[in-house]
């Protein structure tokens, strides 16, 4: 039987499950949270091997959750996808959606 990490406790697993419900559509973060939850049942080494990550990375993710730094699990702004639209175009599209919530992408492309 593998040794259990002292970092993993009920509080960490609970916060990981709670956060997973909130960020379900963010694959980058949900993958990390699922790995943390799996580390409770199996060892950190086994989970790291299955997820193809390093043990240190998984341990860091656990520490971020344990010490209340969950925002560090998200990708930094410089690594996120850049927007194609500038702020004025984004504002115009928001106004179109407020006027007509049922607008389609095809109609928006025609207006642009």
C-alpha cells in the first residue's frame, strides 16, 4: 500500500470538489483538480504517472489548494488565448446581444 501524503486532508479534497463544480468548463483547471482528488485514493506518484505529470507539479497543486491560493491553478494571462476582437468590437456585439438575445453568429458576422 502506498504512503498517503500529509498535505491531502478532507479540507483540500472538499475544496477541490467544490471548485471543480464551479470551473467544470475550464479543462485546464478541472484536469488539475481531478488529479488532486484522485491522489486521495491512490498515491501521488501513481496519479502523476497516469496523468503524465511530475510529482512536484501535483504536490504544488495540492499546496495551492491547501493554503488558499486556488487562483494559481489557472493559466496566467500571458498564456491565455488572445482575443481576435478589440474592446470596441466586443462592446458592439454586447449591445447587439442586449437588443436581441436570440441573435445568431451568422447575423453577427453579416453586421460586422
